[in-house]
C-alpha cells in the first residue's frame, strides 16, 4: 500500500505512497538555482502525480544566496483507503561562484521541519482496537553542493544533499505485518542520507522546462521504510537576464 509522508517545514522529506507497505520518507525535489550574480531571482514549479512544489532562490550579494522550498505530498488513497499526506518547508543559505563563463558552483546549508501521516485502515481488522494510523514530526538539516553548466537555452547540473533526518512526536497505533510501526519509527528516528541528483533544463532564455532525477541512500539503515528514488518535472524561471550565459 502506498503511504505518503512528508515534512512541514523543510526539508524534505515527505512521504509517498508507492507500494503496499508503510513508507516514512520520500525525498523532495532539490533546489538547484545556479545563481550567477547579485539580484538574480530563480523560481521553480515542479512535481509529479504525488507531489507539487514551489522553490525560490535569490542572490543577496555577489557571493551569498538564499533559498526556500515549499510543497505538498498528496498521493491518492488506494481502493481500500490506505494512504497518506504531508507538506514541507525548507530554508537555506550559502555561497556561489562562477568557475568559468558557463560553469557555476554553489553550496547551501539547509534546514527544515515537517510532519508526516499514514493511514492504513486495511490493517484494522487484523488488529482490533487500532485505527491504523501513524503521524510524526521531522527535522532535516545538512548541506547541498551544486555544480552546473549554464547557457542561454540549456542547463545541466549535478547536486547532492548530505542530511540528517530526525523524527519526533511519533504518535498512533499502526501495526503492519505484525510490527508496531510506532516502535519501529522510534527505533529508527535518526538517519543520515546522501542524495545525488541530476537536473536538466531547456527552453527559452528566462523560462525552461526542468527535469530532475535523484536517488536517496540511507547510510544509517539501508532497509529503512523510504522511497529511494524520485523524478519530477517542472518549469524554471530566471528573472535576471544579465546572468544568462550567451
């Protein structure tokens, strides 16, 4: 059963229903603005059938930029009512530098808070007295370096998040496959993740189609109940023509 969970201020982190099993983490789209100058604003709308996200970044000085990400996870419930939902907010700030005319590097510290929920009514009949629910709050923090090639009509970038994911305020009574999932999540409440991603953009000078694909590796618990890959599509807006490479 699909179960989507997520983060409310982050991070993150979200939870997506993609199978018949509970899932306690699904990575969000990485914000890869590739800022090139002071005053540049970069905005992105992205998502897929399970999520919708808004991302923004701004060059505060000729070396410092800030970012913010917000989104919702809303995979549809299955026919038996199993499902989940979530939302998140992520904030960050960091350093950027042009390595050459068309190659840009940036790195951000990121932090956020979130909430998750899963509901599996299909488990109730086998576990009388339960409601088949679980919820939690989450904190994710770490850093994200990006490097990319930027031209007027095409951009390609490699990035990776290195983050600590932590759960708290875990509540509910979900029992799945004979295992108390509240106890499971409390026993796995701290995780370290490495999440490389590839971002490709193409189109007009200031508006481009964006595709992003990534993989989430949990170095703390490789069997943690999470999604390990993501793919999103979106539109990217560059609001400063001066930084577009010729």
